[in-house]
C-alpha cells in the first residue's frame, strides 16, 4: 500500500507543473489570438477610414484645390501606414502559417502593404504637385502655354506611374482563393481600383512626357489638323474635308494655313503603299482621296496618308497629325464660352454641332461658301483657346471626354513619341483585347456620298454565353440602324445633304457600310438581318477577323443585323465595343445570349 501511495504522490507532483504548462500555453494562445484579433480589427478600421479619403483626394485634385488634396493625401497615408504596421509584426507573420486562418492574415497584410506603397509613391507625390501647380498654370498667356510646370512634374508623375504598376502586380499576385468572403472581396476590389487608377495615371504620365516636346519645347513643330465631319461617316469619325496646319514653338501655338478637300486632287495611285488587307476591305481610294484616308479604322495609317498628301500638295512635311470632330468642339466651347464668327453667327456648345453638320448646307449652296464658314469657325475656336480666355478646368474635362469618346486622335512622325501615344484612346488603333475583356470594333462608313449621316440613328448591343465544353465563348453583336430623316427628305433637304443620287443612292436614303472586327482569334459564325439568315463579306485585317455588310434605308426605316462569333480561347469576360464616334453617341447595351438559339 505504501508503494502505491508513493506512486500517486509522484504522479500528482508531475501533473501539477504540467497543468501549469498547459494553462500557460492556453493563456499565451488566447493572448496571441486576442493580439491578432484586436490588431486586425484596428487595421480594418484604419482601412475603412482610408477608403473615402481616396475619393476625397481625387475630387480635390480635379476641383483644383491642391492644398486640401495634399492634406487629405497625408491623412490617408497615415491610415494605411497604421494598417500596415498593425499587420506586419512578427506575431502576425507567424500566425500566417496557422491552418484555416493563415491565408486570410497573409492577404490582409499584403493588401495593407500595397495600399501603403500606393500612398507613399503615388497619391502623396501627385497631390504634392497639385498643391504647388494648379490647372491655371497651363492656361495659355498671349497664345503660349508655360511648359516648365510640365517638365518639373515629370519625375513625380513617372514615379507614381511606376508605383501603381508595381502595386497592381503585387495585388494581382495575392492568392485569395482560400480566404473568407470579406477578404476575398477586398482583394478583388483592390485589384479593380488599382487597375483603373493605373490606367488613368499611365495616360497622364504619357501626356506629361509628350507634351513639352510636341508643343515645341525643343524647337518648332508643325502638325496637320483634320476636322472630321460626322455627317458623312468614316470609320474614325467622318470625312476630313477641312484641314489646317498648326505650328507649336516653345508652347506658343499659331494657325498657319487652312485648306479644304477641294484643294487636294485625286491621285492616280495611293499616296503611300496600302496594306493588301486595307485595299481589299476599303479600296484603293483610301490612299487616293483626302476625304477617304480614314475609311480604315487604323488612324496611324490614315494620318500617314494625309501627311503625305499634304506634303505633295503644299510641300510641307509635318511632325504629326491631329484629328478632331464638331462634337469635340462643342465640348471645348463649354470652356471658352460663346464665340462670334466673322459671319455674325454665335456658336455655343449647344448649337455648334447642328450648325456645322447640317445647317451650313441649308444656308450655303456653294461648297466654297461652306468652306469659308468652316474656316471661320476653326479660326474662331483656335483664337479663343490660344488666347487663354477660358476655364482651364473645363478645358481639361472637355479634352478628357472627347478622348474617351474617341473624338480626338493623334499621330506623331517621331517613332519614340508614337510609341508613347500607342495603347491610348488617342492612337486610334484596332481594338486590343485583354484576358478579362474581349473587345470588338464596330466601324461605319458612309455609302451615300452625302451628309445624310446627320440623320442616322445607331444602336449597338453585345453579349456572350459559354455554350461549348472547351469553354470558348459565343459572342453576339447586335447593330440597329435607323434613317431619322424627314419623310420628304428627297425634296425638302438640299442636294448637298442628300447627294441627289450622284453615287447610286436615291435622294433621301442613307447607305451605310458596317465593318465588325472580332477579338483576337475570334471567328465569324453566322448572321441574321431582321431575323432572316443573311450573307455578308468576311476578311481579316492585321490578324483580326472582320465581317462586313451594307445597309440602305428610306426615311423612317430601321434594320437590325445580329452576328454570332466564336471566341478564340476559353473565357467568360463580358465583351466591350469600340465604335465610330457618331453625331449622337449612345451607350452600348448588354445583350442576353441563349445557347439554344444565339441569334434570337
């Protein structure tokens, strides 16, 4: 018995410290959980406060309140730094290896680090520039823009551009598949926000890098300006029947010369060798008439053709080509205010489009008189902008809106500059698809030979469905065209507007040639026109599949074409549309696609 009691006493003596050890471990574990939980909660509160501050900074920068933007940026920086520090200590990192919760903790830390990097290297530097250089600094004075602020801003903008690209790459690499819903959503939102911000700052960086040299900081530059007339559609906008030569020297802009399509003779051969695909799709006339250089949707090609035609006619080699349409001019007029023309007409943002694209042809029967009116308008708008008598904030907003709608294009003869312009909306390149966003191009060319497209209504919709086992998506593009001209257009409208049947389309009717470019590796499958199977022309252009059809409509008549395409690779991204800028721009609609019957 005594031996048994002794063993029990020894067991109790051993159990006593074990209990304390276990209890200690439990206490430590609870403390660690509490430590991580409290710090995680605090970090989330800091991040929640940072979110509205980001919107505030953007609004303050756009409104021109640079000092307030910098204060908000530094406050945001403090919040994300706090979140980074709370999630970056040794305890937090050690817990990242714990099953079930480790992936979530790691993702939260990575989100905090990415936001901290964005604040340090992008938001604060850009806000610092905004606090010292206002939009007014770029307002022309005596016809010249001060280029030095742009030069001074280049290092900080380039740093911000690089930081956003770096943090976007870091955010995109975060593995959130095994995390809880809120963390997974936060990572996705971060990637979306950084993608948008990176694109915006990339555009600004390109502009800041390009502007000084292109505006003559290193010596005079001369540019051919094409004024596209959307009443006679071309793929990039409209017939460039009015042109001008613009000189930039040390930031000072001057309008040197103006010309009309009548000043350019028809060439026996294209001004430059045309790609075989371009000639097959749009004809040799693309390189023979100044009015037809932009039948192709590839603006760099159009620009080079126009530059060569200008050189042949006037002996001047230009440094680049700029294109703009009357709708973009209407946006600029929101910055300049009303402008009085030599004719006594007062153009405003509300009336300039109808005046230039329709009323002028009713008022003046002779093309020469129309040309004088266009020249007076161009000179008036240029004078108002270059004089500096405008609202610079409204001007920046107007140019941004025009660029987004692809109403402004730019090409540079300098290959380095052109490389910077490429991949922006100003370049006018064919659609470039991404893994998440396949892109179609829908381009319209006038087939009437007149100014009837002022009355053309266009509605576009696009959708997709995955109907195949290999995951390749089925895309459907829907294009509806409507002739909105008055019923008596053949007799009530001037011959210059209707064309008078000179090119084969009876007066009052609208003839339109439509080209639809599929995403890379996409192929055309079938089409219906107003619900009936329809044949059309297919081809390729620069590696993209193209489907073309032609439509002729009487006043009041509509027609709908619906085309089916097969995607080249597996994917579920909703496609987008890049399209010819019209007189009345409409939003692309989303189309519901049925696998059983895609075209119905």
